[in-house]
C-alpha cells in the first residue's frame, strides 16, 4: 500500500537557522510529490511540487525540496527560517497509477523560537 | 487563478440533522473533485473522489449513505453529512483538478469546520 512518512512530529528551530523537514514515501509507481503548509484553522497552501525533471525544486517563501528516488525521499529545506514560518507542514504523494489520489503524511509542526 | 471556495466556512448543527457543504471551482472546470476530512492535530484523510456527472468513489471505511457527494456540474460538488453525530465533527476540505490542464495538481479549498452538538 502507498504510504508517506514524516518522521518528525514536532521540530523547533531558532529564527534565522536552517530547516529540513523529512518526507519518505513508499509507492509502487512513479510518484509526484507536494509540500503544503497549514496554519491553525486554515486550509492548505502549496509550497512546491515535483512532477518530473530537475530533482531540486524551488517553491514559494524561500523553500526548496529535493527528490531522491534512490532514498524515496522528498525533504523540504529552507536556509533561514522566519518566525512567520511557524505552522504545520504536510508532504503528499500521488501517482497516476493510483487514480491521482493524494496520500498525506502525518504532518510536522514547526515551532520557531526567537 | 485556480481558486476553490467552500461554503460555509464553519457550521454548527444539532445531532441528527443534516448539513450540506459546497465546494466550487471559481475560475476553472473541475472534472474531478476530492473530499478530505481532518481531525484535530491529525493529517488529511481522503474520503471520496467525485467525477462530474458520475457517482463518487468512496474510500474504504467511509459510509456512502452518511456522506452523500454530488458533483452535478464542472464547478460544483457538494458533501452532505446526513444524520450528523458529534463524532462527525471535523474539518472538511475539498480539492479540485483542472480538467483542461495536464497536471496532477489539486487545488484546495479553505475548509469547512463542522461542529455537531
């Protein structure tokens, strides 16, 4: 079965420090991948996506992610975190072979300390 | 572009009543729409997939008679929670795919918070 793992439930970083949020997937097909951010009580905002091509993708708000097929990973990074980045981050994976349904990871809550 | 709206944004209803949530694609035609639910401090779980003009496909464990989904037009899908109970209280989020784009991207609505008392 398809699955997405975000191993870190909570992460706390200092403002200005770098950030990496982990995402691993298990899929029996060629996946496409997304990272979303959600503030409390709000909907999802797309940060970035990977369908094909260059494995390093740039997103909004200074985020980037790298698709590593050999490691089944799609980790999200940001070189310098801002207090406004505090939110919950979800990795999601889909595949055309599975009807384009998205499977979400459990989410990682990011706290930023000043 | 690619905006999805939901209405209402929050609703409180009494146990045993039904409530309808609308999901609209405002500037594109959504051939496929998805409904998710999210419990507090949890991730999104897909409930069902609906294609315009056909019956929705429900995920395992989702009661189709309790969560009625209608996708009657290319811009509107509705989710009706019938005979709601407190355990149905949740955050319901819809998403839509643009039928004219060859893209895997789903555009998400802002969500509807349902509280059943």
